[in-house]
């Protein structure tokens, strides 16, 4: 079902969808596009940025395949990125000139809520956005 304000072809987050990616840098673009196609238009830009951060962490640190899931939640939409590395990411303090390391700070700032869950074969990092 398309909601007002959602372009044609966007479900507005009405259904749970999931896709697995190979874990290469080229997959980051595909993961962003997948999320944008399945979230309400009004949160698409934030969802695109946040999934880019989490998927980048999977590619750079986990170095495994990763799976992205988009699902409705009581407050709006929930996006999860799961990979096969059990190491839980931590927000770090970084020098102002550091080239990386701010992804979870961005997630913390933009998401309504977020967290990390250990799963039997790795971890799942998720965020929620209010719609």
C-alpha cells in the first residue's frame, strides 16, 4: 500500500522485506537503493544515510556477507543490518581529523532508536525512524 507522499513504487514500509548482499563495496549502493525503495518517502534520506553507515561497517569490519531487513514498527520503520561477525560495534571517540569512525555517532543522532543484538551467527545492528 502506498501512503500519501510516497512516490509510485514505494510501499511506505507496509511489509517486511529482506535482501542479502555479498559484502563488497559495490553492494553499499545496492543496499542504499533497496532501503530507499522500501521506506516511507519522508524518511528515505535519513534511512539511506544510516543504512550506508551500518552496511559500510559490515563491509569494512565484518568482511562477511550482510543482510538488510526493512520492517514496519510501532513508531515508523525499522532497518536492520546483520552480518556474521559477532564483534559488537562501539561508539568511539575520534580525533577531529580522523577519516572514519563517526558512523555510530551519526546513527545515534538521526535515529529515533538503535541498538545491537547478538544473533547465533553474528550480530544485527538496527535503527528505527519515526514516520
